C-alpha cells in the first residue's frame, strides 16, 4: 500500500465538491462549504492528512487531485 500526505489549500478551494464526489472517504465539506480531510485521515489541521491507500483509494485520491478546478488539492507520496 502507498502512503500519501494530502493537503488542501483552503483559500484556493471554491467548494466545487468534485473531490468529495470522487473520494468521499477522504474529503468532506467544512462549515464554510470548502473541502477538508475527513477526521479518519486528518493530521495537523482540517486541511492536512495522511492516507495509507490501497489501489482503489489511491485511484480516487489521484483523480480528486487532477480534477480539482483550482488545484487546491496536493498529494505527496511518502512511501
């Protein structure tokens, strides 16, 4: 399994929700209608997390990153 650090630039996020529809296990809306990392994967803040991803989860993460209209989501492979 691959391990990823996930970050969301809250200022860049426009609340489009494509990441949530693609990968709801990792992304959800915050109180302002912006994307945040779900509690299960959260680390330092609501907008950072670490995900140990099987192939299916890895696919949805990479799709969410590439489909974000403002490139607010960044993935960093740790392993």
